[in-house]
C-alpha cells in the first residue's frame, strides 16, 4: 500500500499556480459584484428620492427649453 494521501495534489507546482489564479479571479469577481450592487443601490436611492418629490416638480417646464433642439438650419435643395 502506498502512503500517497495527496488528494488535492498540493505538492504539484502547476496546481498551486492554477489555485492562485482561480483565487485571484474569484476575488476580482467579488469586487465586481460589490461594485455592481453599490451602483444599483445608488440608482435605487435616486429613484426613492424621486418618489418623495411633489408631483408639481415633475410637471414643471424645462429650465432650458432650447437644449433639446439639435436641428441644424441650412440650405436645403429639393
């Protein structure tokens, strides 16, 4: 009978490299998930504040009425 109880192959150097890379990828995925949750939470807070505003503020005129007008006046040939 052999005394080889190295089930996880921790003695192999390539296993160690793969394990480190996997750990770093999972760590990065965790940071990305936290970032996405924080951004979603901030968007939700903005939405909740918008719900607290009175209806009159939502029906007000645009403070810059000509900012959306992007048409260019020029000569047109038909």
